[in-house]
């Protein structure tokens, strides 16, 4: 019973390149969340998606960041033209349903380093 | 907006000491409250939760009680072990589809 799978585990990009982070939710989970964790800080919500729909993207920067969760395949967080400030750990979480009583199951994260 | 405030770390204890990590929240209604734990190099794992006032969540010797009157959800353990060394996050979610996390408290337990 695989948990939330994220890849790659570590990603190094030069300034100006694109970063693609993948997340496969737990089996049976149709709700996906992306969070960013800066060093020595808590997690900051970025975006919440269901299959083929973005439900809440209030935490996403307005430029360069996008997310999708297609009908088939993993959820993708895409960062275009990366800058050093994008260096962080990006965590994906999934749940079987939304709302307050459904705990999130987290992946092990992708650690993005921008050089 | 809704938010969570945790006591600042780091916290360093000796094995078998008593642990308290304070957490208070601000919310417009009645959120569900959670404690998550993050071990080095890993994602967050749910430790315990409480969904309404006066509920007590418990797991692996950890406990936290949902106190509406003090808007708190303090984490406690009577006797910590070296293996409890991790970062602990208090969180709430309130019908808005995203979970709000505190900044985390790093706990180090020494033998």
C-alpha cells in the first residue's frame, strides 16, 4: 500500500531553468495539496487540486508557478525560470476527501536547490 | 485569518523527561486540530488529532486536548525517548481546504 510518492527526491537547477516536481497521491485519494517549506520554517500552503481542477491556488505566487492534476498521471508542480529564492523543500500531500476531518498524508518531499 | 502559533524551539530534554509543546490557534469557527511530526529527511506524519472541543487526541504516548476556552492544543508526553527527536508541527483546518501549520518546534532528546 504505497504512500504518497514524490520525485525526484533532490533536484538541482540553475537560475532561469525550469523545475518540474511530481506527486502521485495514495491509492484512492483524489485530493492533492502542495506545500513549500523554507529552511527552519513551517509549511506554507500553495495549492489544492482535485482531478483536472484547481480548487484553491491562493498560496501560489502569481508568476512562474503552476500546478496541474490531470485525469491520468501524477500531479505536477512547475516552476519556470527558477531563482535562488525558490530553493526549498516542496511537499505534496493527499487525502481521500477535502474538509476538516480528513488528515493529510505527506510524501517525503522534493528538495529543490537553485544554483 | 485562521492561524496557529507554536512555542519556539529548539527544545532539548533528557531521556524520560516530561514534554510540553504549546500551541494556540486563531479561528473564526471550530476547526479540527492536528499534531504532525517530521523526522529528518522525511515528510510530515500525522501524530494525533482532535475534531471538537474537549476531545483528546493520543498516540505513541503523546496527548493533546482541544481547549476551546483557551484556544489551545498543547502537546504532552510523560517520558520522552531519544527516538522522539524530530520537528513537531501544530496545524488546523477549517473547511477551507488547506491546512494551516505552525512554524514547527524542534525537539532533541539526549540519552
